C-alpha cells in the first residue's frame, strides 16, 4: 500500500511545464485593452493617475479636478509610467495589474523553489495563475493586484525566515508589509500581521516568534517603506486628510455600506466559491488535509498553514466589514495556491476522488461553456429578463454579442471534454490548470469584451461628443459621476448634486454641456422642451447653445 502511494505521488507530481507562465502572460498582455475601462472603480483610478501626470502633482491625488484621498498614489505612479510609454488608454491603465499579477506568480515560483523544490514552485505559480479571479484582477485597473503582490512577498519572506532563520528575510518581510501599506493603506499591515500571529498560534509557537523578531530593525524599516507619502500629505493638508483617509475611507467602510456595496454573511462565501474556479472541487479535500497536518513542523505544513489561516481570517474579517466588493478578499489567492500545492506534494488524492473532483468541476463549468456557445442565439431572450430601468436601457442598445463569444464557448467546451478524459490523479492537476486558464480567457475575451462594450457604450459616446466641443465650453454632470467620460474625452466636469445642483443649472446661462441619467431629467423640468444631443443606454447629453 505504501509503495502504491509513493508511486502515485511520484506520477501525480510530474513537473509542470514552465511555459504555461509565458502563455498566460502573452495572452494577458494581448487582451488587456479589448474592453473599455469600466465605471466606476477602473476609471476613477485611471483618471486620478492622468490628473496627477497632467498637473505634475505627485503628492495630492486628484480625480476630475478634485482632491481624491481615498487611496495612496503608489499604483497611480505605476499607471503614469505606463501612460507615458503606451498612451492614455485601457491597455496602459491595466498594465500594472497584469505585471504585478505575473510578479506574484514569479514570487510563488521563486520562494516555492527555495523553500521546497522547483516542482513545488512551478505548481504553486501555475495554480495561482489558473484561478478565475486572478485573471480578472490582472485585467482590472484597480489597486488590488499590486497590493496582493506585496502581501504575498511579505508572507513568503516570513516563511523563508522561519525555515532558514536568516535575519534578512524577516527584514524583507517588514519592508514588503510597509510597501503594502503605501499601496492601499492599513489593510497592507493588518492582513499580514493577523496571518503571521494566527499561523504561529496554530503551530503552538507564538512566544518564540515574538522573541525572535528583530524588532529594532524591522519596525524602522516598516515605517521607512510605509509612511513617507502619509507624512508628506499630512504636512501639506493636516488632520483633514487623516479624517478623510482613516475615518471615512477605512473605518467608515468597515462600519457602514458605502456607495451601495453591502452584502449578507454569505457574500464572501459565494465570491470565494466562484473566484477559485476551477479548484472548488479540490478545496474541501485540501483544507481537510491542511487542518489534519496543522501541527507538523515541516515546510510543506508551514505553507499549508499560511494558506489556511490567510483564507479563513481574510474571509471572516471582510465578512464583518459592512462595505463589500468581490476584490476585497483577493489577497487570499496566493495563499490558496500555496495550500493546494503543499497539500498535493504531501498527499495526492486517489483516482476515485480525482474522478469525483473532475465530475463536479464539469458540473459547474459545462453550463458556462454552453451559455457562451449559444450566447448570440440566446441574447434576444436574455434582453427581456431585466426589469430595473437602468438595466433595461443598457440591454436595449443595438449592441449584440458576436460569434467570437461562441468561439470561446466552443474552446472552453473542448477543454472540458479533454478534462473529462483525465480520469486519474496523475492528470487532475495539469487538467485543472489548463481548464482554469481556458475559463479565464473564454470569459474575459468572449463575454468580458462584449459586456464592457455594452455597459460603457453610452459613456464612450458622450466622450466622443465632448472631444468635438471647444475647450472653453463648461461641462456639467447632474447626479452622475462617470469618470470614464472624463478619462476618454480628456475633459473634467463639474458634478452637481441634488436640489442645490438643479438650482445652479437653472441659473447657468448657455453655452454649456450637461450629462445626466434619463431618470434624473424629471428633476430638471426645463429640459423637457429640449432635445438631447445624445440619448443612449439610459444616459442623456445636452449641448446648450448660447442662442437658446
């Protein structure tokens, strides 16, 4: 029996080809700019980076001409470098996310090789790149892929410090934690510290950790990498910045749902289940194995513990937070990859379990492939399903999915048929990695490009009209914050809200341009006699001439 298990482990952990990394990287770069930037998060961050570059203001972030203290500017600097090289477009805005996602995979490969073996490093990196949410974050002009890279670097250096007892790795962990704070704020320190202490508690060795940390050098190094921007902006803006950044944007998000982003206790359980595809069927077995071996002191058990506590604690932490968005828990995916790779190296599932995992994966993903395959035929029926006025207006546009969506559905279906033939544990791992990458790019290129064009078509059309207007023409927006219009038109707008904004518009003399949603028109009754210059997807654009 033991000989059979050793044989199974050897055959089931044959080295994966490292060219998988480069295939993923090339496909990611080739598809970054296919869909326009999405409102609100992508374009607000991209517009902030543009404003900083245009105005030469490198300390105080501004968006649409207004101070934007929501996040530190580290990622904006990365975007500005890309804008200066590739122009002000979606590709350049998303490039930092793609590069840092790939860098995270390379960290898993490098540290996995040093901690255990090249085989383990390739396995962890490939599993990470094949998870659904990792692909989406690599194609999103937001801060999380950058943040996740530095949190992963912190925890991997911590693991190497525990394993090799070299002081420099503890200092690298402190420095990477500080950079994570400079990327997105306190979460960059809260998550790593929480995970490190929980991992040592689970291992029963917390007291020794506290005595071994080189506090006198680690703490100053953390402060050196974490605080420069905070100190500069505090000197320039005083306590007002601290109130906005700490109380409103961090504590406020935890205590109250902001911008309508709430959710129940099950929110992140659902997000996690979808985002880790195609690995969902394997995870119950992997977490059970990791928990069973939690007290072991070998390096694979250490890495599995890190993945275990990172996943559980982050999901619990953000479940208690009142503001919820899917990417808030995205720092867990390097940990999930470490856990899966570590458990796989210790204990490979038998062929019967592997077959069950494949069948469950097919049950989950086959409907996705069939939906993509039939999307052009189903779309007229899908258009009848929405009832919310905004959704009805969006799907009513004359934009339909092309047969390119069907092509990627067929590609995914072919991958699932191939996966169904991998009926042994030896083929389960590479089968799921390839399936995951096919799922990513089928959804991103097939469905994602169509959805992006559908949702952003109205704002892109308004941006096209604005580019044709004189620079001196005042531009107003009533109850509508659509930074994509600003980003693509190169024009900032004055955002007017509520009754005070309506009164100001009533008293404003033409010429000026006004954009708003269709449902807001009733709040401006004087518009009822005027014909909009553009009406599309529930958005209106009025060009008010001086002779009106």
